[in-house]
C-alpha cells in the first residue's frame, strides 16, 4: 500500500509515496479533513461538524453543506490516494478519519512525542524530549496556517463526539 504523508504544519500538503498530490481547492473541505485528522481517535457527530463549520447557516442548510463537503472529501481522497479510500468512515450519524498504518500525519506525530515528554519528570527528560516541549510551544501558531478550525464542545464518554 502506498504511504500517504499529510502535513498540517504550515499550509495543508500531502504526498503519496513521496510524490506531492494536490489538496482540495475547497477551504471547507480542507477544514473538515484537518479537523477529522486531528480528532481521529473519536467519531465526530455530523450535527456537531455541521454546526462547527457552518454554524452561521440554518440547521438544515448546514447539514446539506456537510453532506456535500463529505462527498467532495471522499471524491478527492479517492482521486489522489485511492489506496487509502478507507481513511474516511462516513456513517448516518457520525464521521471518523481513521489513519491507517501507512498514513503519516506530522501533527499527530508531534502530539505523541509531546504526550511522551509531558509524562516524564525532569531527570528522565532527554535533550530530544525537552526539544519537543519547546518546539510544540512555539509551533502552535504554524499549525493549519490559513485554516479556521473551531474548538469542538466536549462530548459525554461513550458517545460520538
């Protein structure tokens, strides 16, 4: 299976087996994709996504815009990375982006490294761990440059987010 590399730091970009692939022209599709990637560990309720991305619209229109954006996202992924067609799980009530073993996301790698560094006490920190802490603190302004992704309200445990 081809390796898909997704870069969220700076402008959204992707590579499939080292070859750059075009990202979707739609800003909302990019926002949706980035949000799903960053929250891949929990299913996202369609209603929450519609409100998050199109909250200024009436509910029915927001849902319609979400359906269209999901269709665009799936079509785009099928075109640029057909081997990763299962990356996006779309169900009637929820959506989830489940990165497979051959999907690499820079922000998720940084998140794991930061989580590891946070669990260590001062005497356990290696220079690399301390570097991760510093880099994460300074890199947050670079994450998703030009993309407006709002905070998602907390969900009850066991329920799709």
